């Protein structure tokens, strides 16, 4: 509507100018008048100047409007009173647009201040910087961690930890690292996560830093307590009978007088008791030595020798090793690999050791199950990680003990050592992976290896 009125106004003015020109020509050539054409010429010039001024005024207000948008100056308002309906409508349109932009800017500012408050009050340290190290943003938590009030360049943190600065500068997007920092005799374990994004044609690296020392200490203490409980239990099981039997032997021999260095007779019953006691002591001592050797095996896992191996080859090797026992116990074994060409970068011997241990555990769980079945499954998860699974329909694992099965020496089997699953967990960690267990007793048990 604005443009229609503007165009109409221009057309009317131009027609009036054209009409004046015709009148000038008529008065000169038909009526031979000269004063009237001069007066009409003055009116014509005035109309032309008025038209120019009209167009320039429109351009002027349009330029002001566009400048307001360009520089985000939404404090201006347009007052075009008494200039016709076209300008009135233009004024209303300009003011409406300005108000809309002002509303959008206010909303953005409120959103910005909201995010700023969240960033500044969050408990995790955040620092954003450009590729050249120029710091764009640092929150209060980071200032408190680094004991600074302001920072312009990331290298200003080298006094705090040069290793931390080096890690942050060289980190790739999505990477996680741990850095140990000693500050005023206080040890901090900093977990660092980096992500990269682009803003104003600049690559910005956003790094989150969290001190997890207390969590690590708590987990370490819990691990030590579990280990001490297991060690105490195993050692006491061996030491208590040894102590009791040595006391019994001492009682049997205390009545024998050896002061005169003469041979003494011992009745057959005493000899039998002493021999049985010594056998038991020997047996428990051997058991204790075996326990210590098992414990040492947890600390002497060879360093993985990584190679690219087809998963099919690994599964086939495990199946061939266990085939005789599976057939003997009438257990069906199914191998499912998707895609069939799936390959794994790992130490073949160590991973086979883990899988053999899991299959053996599954066979034990299937000892009294009809239609016993084991599935060896491999696939890619939603994140593109390789997943290996050992699935059985055996007796399963009780809910109250499933979180303890990876603790060293914990076992629910009378003939178990309790180191197999713990050893498997360490092997997976050395491969940068994880092992977890899910179980529905008497229905399904799944051990999952993720790489």
C-alpha cells in the first residue's frame, strides 16, 4: 500500500509537470503570450524541485531506516507528520519494523544474559579461546581454579601448569585427557574435554576442566577396601587352620621329654595325627601360594600387540578350542557377525583369552539347563563402536552380586579363583574398551565387550 501511494504521488506530480509544459507551449505558440509562460515556467521549476525533494526525502528516511538496522540502533522512531498518506504509512511500517527488531534484540539479550549467568555459576571450569590462544571467555569456576581475575591469552596459565596449557592447545575436538597438577602441595587430577565450533569466521575451542581428585580418591579407597576384604578372607582361610594345626602338633609333642637326649617313643595314633596335620598344613600353604600367584598374574598382563584381525577368525578360534567340551555337554553354539567382514584392532591372544574365559563361565552356568545355548555375537553399535557379546540362557547372575563379579578374587563358584573376570576387565581397559554384564536369572546373561 505504501508503494502504491508513493507511485501514485509520483505519477500525479509528473503528469502535472507534463501538463505545465504543454500549457507553456500552447501559450507561446498559439496565443503568443510571454509573461504567462514565464510564470508557468517558474511554477514548473518549483514542481520539479518539489518532486526531487519528495524523492530525496523518501531516500533519506529509507537510508536512516537501513542504518538503524545495520548498526542495531533501534532507539530511533520516525515522525513524518503532514507529508501525506504515503509517508504516514511508511512511518508506521518503519516504526513497526523497528519495534520488531527491538523486541528480537531484547529477547536475544535476555537469552545471552541467561546463558552468561548459567556459564558463570556452573561448577565446571570453562574456558574458550581461539586457535592462536586468545581467550574469548572464562567463567568464575575457571578463575577460581586458576586463581586469576582475568586472562587474555591461554599461555598465561603456564605458571599454573605448562602441561595443561600444552594439552589444551593441542587437543582435538571431542578429545578427553587427564592432567595431574600440583599446586601449593595439593594434587589435582584434572579431567579435560574439548569441543570446537566456528563463530564470526573464527574457530573457537571450548574446554571444560573438572578436578576429579576427590572422586578418584574415593574410588581408590573403595577399591582398596574391597581388595583388603578379599585378601583378608583368603589369607585367614589359610592361616587359621595352619595356626590351629600347629598348636595341635605342639600339644601332641609337649609330653615328650627331650632333655636327656634319649630317643623317645611316640604312639601310632600320635604319629597319624601329626602326619594328617602336616598334610593339611602343606595343602593350605600350597593353596596360599597359588592365591598369591593368582594375585601376581593380575599385575603382570603383557602389553597388547595390536593387529587388525577379522572378528570371524577370533570367534572361530575360540569355538575350535571349546568345541569338544560344548559337544560333550550338548550345548549349541551360534556365531552371529554383522557385517561378516567386521575387523577388530586388538591383541588376538589376549582377546581370545577373554572370550574363552567367558565361554567357560557360560558352560558352567548351562550345566543343568535343557536346550542350552551360547551365542557369540559381533556388530557395530549406533556410535560405530565394535561390540562383541557372549550370550547364554543359563542360571544367570543374581542382582545383588552382579556389581561384584569384576572384583579380584570374588567368585560364586566353589572351584573358581575369582580372577578371570577381573583379568578380562584389565585386558579390555588396555585396549581402550570396557566389559559389562547384564543378567536375567534362568533366562539370559549377556557379557558385552566394547572397543
